[in-house]
């Protein structure tokens, strides 16, 4: 049986519901059209004029095809990579041919000779774009594996494990049931840590894990840690990468509560805003004398993984205001 390190990353079709994918398709096709006109007509003026006519033909066709691919995108993952690629090329050829015939019939003239050229160009362009997206995905696969290795250090720090085990040892005699429950929470955390980082999880499961982690930290910090949960409008069926919120909460406690001497208020707010899921975690921002130095590894790791899963449709921002440090994460709303 192959080990985890030997598991290959399977080829994935582009997600045509992703705005960044759509933008790349539009830019690539128009760039190819511009390059073709400049090659056919070296003079800049006539080439630009011909490109304008070509763009007038291309843009409606591109928008129609992108809308169709957006509609069928949920069904494409059910096919193998090559079946899905063949389906995308076939759809592109059919719509390019029909659109060309319709335009030529309105303008008049025989469309047969040039429609063959249009279909051939559609095959070349769609095949080239699929090859680009495949290479793009493979180029990021090592980054995903590296992010997973970084997560081993960023999500569960050695000091947290050491302190939690010491807290459990102190509880074994006076409260064995709570000690047992804490060990179960630790086991759940590490089970999630070792799961496949390429699979989405439900927000409900991520929140359950977050609450288990908070219980462990309450065990260590007692009344010094006070967490406010604002989850009434959280979309529990939303899909997100695993272990995105826990490192942020750990940072909030590690940097904003643990170094202080008083009560540290941490806020966790998650809500749906239209077709977006918004999460915010904030904590006290201590003065420079009490603030622990951090290397931002956890936040960089999360930002990288969000880009791998959602491309340009996700964002992570941090800011300091009114003595509070705030981390905001926004992702598109996807559900199972």
C-alpha cells in the first residue's frame, strides 16, 4: 500500500465558476486573437482594426460558452479528467460552429469553408487552455504539499501540546472524566491534522473542532480566556479547506491572551453575506512590551491554501484598531 507521501495528485479540471478562471480564459483568447492579427498583418493600424472586428465576433461567443461551462461545472467532477476535457472541447466546438453559422447566415454568404476553420481553431484554443490549466494545477501541487508540512508546525505548536498534556496530568486524579474528555479533544485535533488536506470540510465540522480546541485552552487559562461566539447566521453547510480557522484562534490566544495578566476577550464571528462566507476572529492587541513576536507562518500558510483552493476568490486580511487585532477571511459560498 502506498504511503501518504506517495499519493499522486490527480489532474483536476478548471472550476468554471471561479472568476479568476473566467478572467484567464477571456484574456488568453483575446491575446491569441491579437497575436494572430498582428502575425497576419504586420502593419499596426490595419491589424488593430481587424482585431476589433475579430473581438466583436469572439466576445459574445466567449460569454455564451462561459455561461454554459458555468452551468455544467457541477457535473464535470463526476467524469474522469480526460472525459471532462473531451466534453469541454466538444461543447466549445459545437457552440463555435453553431455561432459561426448563425453569424454568417445573418450576414449572408456560404459559411461552410470558414466554419471548418472556426471549429479547428476552437479545438486548438480550448485544448491549449486546458493544457495551461493542467500545468498551472501541477505547478501549485508542490506548494500544497509544502503548506501541509508547514501546517504541522503552525497549527499545533509543541508548547501547546506540552502544556495541554501537563494540564491533563494535573486533572487525572481530581477530575478523571474531564481529563479523558480533553485527551479525546486532542485526539480529534490530531486526527484532523493528519487527514487529507486536499478535501473540503463542512463549516459545522470545523466549528466543532474549533470548540474542542477552545475547551483545551480553557483548561489551561481558566477564567483568563473569554471567547464570544457569534454564529447565529453562520452557513453550517458551507465548504472550506480543513484547519483554516483553528490556527487563527490559536494565534489569537497565544499572542493576545496568554502573555497578558488580565482577562482576554476573543471574538469569533462567522456569517454569510450573499454568496460569500465571512469569518472574523479578533483578540486584544497588547503593547509592544507584552506582545509576543510572531513569524506569521500560520497566516501565510492559510493565505496560500486559500489561494490553492479558491484562487483569487478568497481573501485574508489583518488589521489593528482600537486596541484589537483582527483577522478576516472571506471565501465563496460553496455547499455540498
